[in-house]
C-alpha cells in the first residue's frame, strides 16, 4: 500500500467510525466568503479537520476548517458540508488537497457541489455575479491522479469529457431562472497562487477560453470525476481579474463580495439541493 493510499484510508476510517451507519448523499464545498451556509442545515455532527489523522488543515482567510454532517430542511439527502477547503498554494501536496473529496466519495457521496470565489475574466461579468461552471482548465496545477493509481477510487486514465454533469447544469439553470437569479455560465481555470495573476496572464487565459480564474476547485473536480461522482460547480465572481479591474486585488474584497452575495447564493444552493433530492425520489 502506498503512502497516499494509507493516509487516505486512515483518515477515512476516523471519519467513518464517528458517523457509524450514516451515509453521505451529497457533499458541498464552501469557498472563500461563503462559509456561513452551515447555519442553514440541521447539523448531526461536526468534525474538525484538525482531529482527523493525516488530514490537511485550512489556513486561508474565511475557511473554518471542519466537516458538518446533517440535512437541509425540505431535502431527503444526507449532506456533508465542508466549511473551507485546503489549497495547493498552502504548501500541501496535491493528493492532500483532494483528500476531503475522496473521503466524502468513500462515505457514499454521489454528488459533489463545488463553490468558490473567482476573478472574472469574461468582460460581461461583474463582481457579485454567480457563474455555473461548464468546463475547466486545470493543467496549470499538478494532477491529483499523478503517481500510483489507487484502483478502488477509479481507473488509471479517466475520461474528462464531461466533468460537470450536464443534467445537473440544466437543473441549476432552471432553478436559478425560477428564483429570478441571473446565473452566468463559463469555463473556470485554476492557477497555483497564492499571488493573483498578472494582466498579461489574464489576457492569455482569456484567449484560451477561460471566463473565471481561481486557486481551487479544478483539481478537486478531477479527483471526484475519477471516482464517478456527479459534479456541479458555481463560482462567485468576487472581483474583476487583473488588467480588467481598475484597482489592485485584495483578499478583503473577495470576502466582502461573498458577504454581499450570501443571501442569493444560499437561496440558489438550497434550491438546487432540494431539486436534486426530488430527482432522487423519482
């Protein structure tokens, strides 16, 4: 057994032992400035990342660093909510960065709902917009599948033709329309960070077809797709990217944008989860 597999199994066993027979249906990852969503669910159990053996700990601003397990009123799904994630720029190995999603997949999660704060590259976007991720660019960061394949997670060469589930994207658009929310669509690109991109880099990314840029999410989606999880992703456009924004970029504006869009974001995420729950009942 390789070290990555051993660490994953040890961490999974710790969490599994505390949940007993309770299984996860849907995992939700809360991005920068969006951590208060945990207040919406009925919490059955909370597990701090710090208590899990070998588990990476969040150090980014606005990331609490704990799992919340529970249910959303009006939904039949058992939820695992990640209050904060870890990032590659924090110094962790890429396999540590995706360990949370792998654990949640092993706990039974069929769906993975990824959220993040991102810089807007698309000139039609404004700070405070929500963008449904239709596809991604991830080759600026190492693949989480590099190294010996862990066969019980998935195949050696997984297909990435449809990382973000088509049916879930349709469901999200319909849900947003019913709520009167203008949900943009676009391609998300992950860069290494922690520095923001230069104007020249943003021009390059725009030429490549990226609509939003951030420092998370894409490698998590690769790992979850490897496990055949159904993935949906939404970015909060917290600021316009370098060269588009007239002012220097700061982490404070990212958190502030998340606060401003919190009510809209909470309503949309909750409605999408309830509609996924309805699908499961059919």
